[in-house]
């Protein structure tokens, strides 16, 4: 299976390179990056969940920032608004929110954290993940920044400019998909909210290995 996930990861990177060779507008390129990750998620989780871009809206009228990817329970909740891949949903419908970055660096990681902080205000139990197709920052540094945020529950990168980290990064797709499958497993998503840690991998149903958020 490790070879399978490695091939999936390489496919994503090839798709990224094709998009970069064809397009110049950073906003359009970013939209295509999100689409690549959305498709990969749809192939990995139960059809009980829908995967779209959008906003979370509370009963009091408070909204999150726009989220690159929202994974919500389509089997249990209808969206407040839906148009193709754009959705507005209530907090209780949402299981996972993901922010996608082409090249993950310190500045756009901070931006992703701010977006996910707005989600945390909607409902703290939503799993909040960050995905970078590539990173220029040592992975340990990304994890530590997410832990310090006290809201980000996972960070994954599928390529790196750090030579000594290539072996670590090569396992990221397997860990990412494993985490998605675990937190959308039948019944589990109804009882297991995101914890106070950066989950780096799933070690079993409702069990995760990761880095705890620092105490107050």
C-alpha cells in the first residue's frame, strides 16, 4: 500500500506542475490546487460526506472566513446554500475544514491559521487541517506553529525543498488519507471531535499520534 500512496502523491505533484506550466494567474492556479485536493479527498472518504468550498454560518449570523475545502455530512444535513462547488453550511454539519497552499511557507501558514481560527469560533470540535503541495519550511517547524496556534489539528505537505526531509515527506499522503478515513469512519464522526493536538497520523479508529497543544 505504501507504493500506492506514493503513486497518488506523485500524481498530485504532476497535476500541480501541469497547472503551473499552463497558467500564470496565482488566484486561478490556487483554485486548481484546491480542486486537485478536493478530488483526492472525495476518492478517499465515504459518500455520506460532501466535499466543497464555502463558508460556515452559525444560527446567530456569525460566519467563518471562506474555507478552501469543507467536508460535511450530506447524509444528515442539507446545506443552507449550494451552487456547484460552493456551499454555505451550519457548524454542526461540518466534520473537516482544510486550507490548501501551493507552496507552504511561514507567511501563508499564518494566513491559513487565521482562517481556521475563524472556523474554531464556529465550533471547536471541527477538525482543521492544512495541506501544502510543497513546503520550503522544515516540517517540524510547520507542526510547531500549528501546535502554538491551539486550533490547527493537522498539517501535511507532499513535497519539500529540504533534502534531509524527503523521506519524511514521502509518507505524507498515506498519513493524510489515513487521518481522513479515520475521522469520517461510520459512527465515529458523531462521537469524536478534534482534540487539542496536531494529529500527524491515525494509529487506529479514534486513536491518533501527534503533538499536543501547549498548555496555557
